[in-house]
């Protein structure tokens, strides 16, 4: 479980670093300059990096799905154990608090998605030569 969380965090940080607006264009230019790439090499390098990015995205999604199912099982276990400790009124209040927290997290997630969508559109408009 700890390894799965570590992988998830590592992939998340990688994704976030690539999502920063304007950074990918700079990386492409810097890499081309530092490696003294010829024009045909630039295209090939970009293609390799794009393929690797897609593989990382697939790995991230697979790990995310696995972690989601594990978290759901853990939540069910917690709920089951709490139901033996809390009275029905307390359990109902716990469920209400949990539902509010889940809704708040969904709202934050949507705000984050919108932010990165705008950042991505800004980056896409700057250049087609990103890595």
C-alpha cells in the first residue's frame, strides 16, 4: 500500500510539473539547444517524449483505479467498525459529515481541473513544439 501511494504521488507530481503553463515550450527549446539537435532529431525526440508521456499517463490511471478500489474497501471497513461503536444517531451524523466532506472535495477537484484546463489551453496556444 505504501509503495502504491508513493508511486501515485510521484506520478501526480510528474503530471503537475508537465502541466505548468509555458514550461513545456521552454523545455523543448532548452533541450534542443543543450543537445545541439538537428531539425529531424527534434521531431524524433518529441515523438519519443510524447509516447513516454502517454505511457506515464496510462500507468498513472491504472494505479489511480487500483488505489480508488482500495480506498473504497478501507472506507467500508471503517464504516463497519464505527457502526459497532457509535449509536444510530451518531452514525447518521457521521454519514452526514462524510457526505459534506466528499462534496467539498469534489468542488475542489473541479476547480483544479478548470485551472489546469485553462493553463493547458494557454500552453497549447503558445507553441506546437513542446516536449
